[in-house]
C-alpha cells in the first residue's frame, strides 16, 4: 500500500502536521501547517518556504 507524499501545505494541514524550520546557525522553530496555509496558501511546497532567522 503506497502513500502519496505530503508535498503541499494543504496535505500537511489535513494531517494536522507541524513544519520544522531550521537555520544553519542551529535555530529551530516549529509552525503549525494550518497557520502557514493562511499566509502561503494550500498549494505551497513546505520545503521551499523562506524563513528569516532572528539571531
């Protein structure tokens, strides 16, 4: 039984997932996919989102 990959924020939100953003300096943040979908839309690829580090 094969599963489809979770490649959009819409699919991640259906599974109530968190998105982990990690900076090269080691700063890590977790965001709810439901919050990100309000900003980026349901078709956005979670691997291509841009996050700014505050350090």
